C-alpha cells in the first residue's frame, strides 16, 4: 500500500485548488480511494480543535505565571474551587472563638473559604508554594505560630510543604473522610482553622509532609515576631 499526495480532480495541483488536496490511498489491488472533501473538513475540524486546546493550555500557563494575580484567579474560578471543598462532621471546641459573621469581617473571601469552610486552593497559583523567604508562618485566622521556613521544602506538589510544625502542640490532627478517602486533616490548635493535610511521604527525619494552603497562613518576619512576643 502506498501513500501519495495529489489534487482531487486536478493532477497539476495548483495553489487555488489547495483546499481540494487530499491523500490518495492506493491499495495492493490497484484501487484508488480518495479521501472525500467531507473527510478533509473533518480533518480540518480536528486540527482546529487541537489548535484550540493548545491555545487554551497556553492561556492556562499564562494564568499560572501571573503569580501576583492569585486572588483574582481564585475569584474568577470560585465555582471550580468549590468542588475542592470538604465537609467535616464535627468541629471540636477551640480556645479562639468567633462567630461566622465575625470571621467574614476579618478574613478575605479565600481565607474564609479555606480556614472556616475547609476549602483547598489551586496548586501552583498560591502565594507561598515556591517561596524561599525566611520567616515564621502564622495562622491567618488567629496569628498563632505554625511553621518555620527552615522546615519548608520543595515537595513539587504546588502547595507549601513542611516536614514539621514549629511544635506539635500548635496543630491538631483530625480524621477527614471526605472525597471518598481517609486523610489526616491539620487545623490550627488555637482557632481550629483548616490549614491542610499531613501525609507520610515527606523527607527525613520525620518522613512527614505537612501540605498547607498558602491562604491559611501569613509569613512574618522572625525578628519582629520575637520582639512582639517580648513586649
Ligand atoms: Zn489559628
């Protein structure tokens, strides 16, 4: 079987007839089958769709690269982010209490959705996933110290990851059976705000990966935090 290119009804194949060009399949029996104009339109449609998909991917990559527009990205995709939300059956009592209305007043919409509604932000488009800045990560809800940048590592997941909290007493582990699986949820031990989850595929020495949401935390200057605590 051979494959040659020719023009349909025009063996010379002028440029004006380019749209009529197609492949001619010549079988061993000598039969020649032209790929019809309809088939070519289908091929063109496929090419168009592939090009559209490529353009969409490029736009997505451009959006991901717009690191400073994280909040705008989240607002525009709130309906998709809602799919990531989880619901817990019971919420233990925590020392730092506020009503839902009070939380809404002090938190941004994305902070509220993650901390108080157990939402999850998109990977790679959050504030701290690749941050190498030194400092202390505190709870965005109540300000309690949570993680030290010295315990942060590049997990490749697109979320800020730590191999330990500053102290185990600063976070509480809860069983999370949402999304048809069992995971260990991590919440702030002071306000109960949802921070993320912990997994056992982290680096030495703990082998733990505390996978956190950037919006649930704030990175603050280590020295300023120490000064504030002394005063
Ligand atoms: Zn907190």
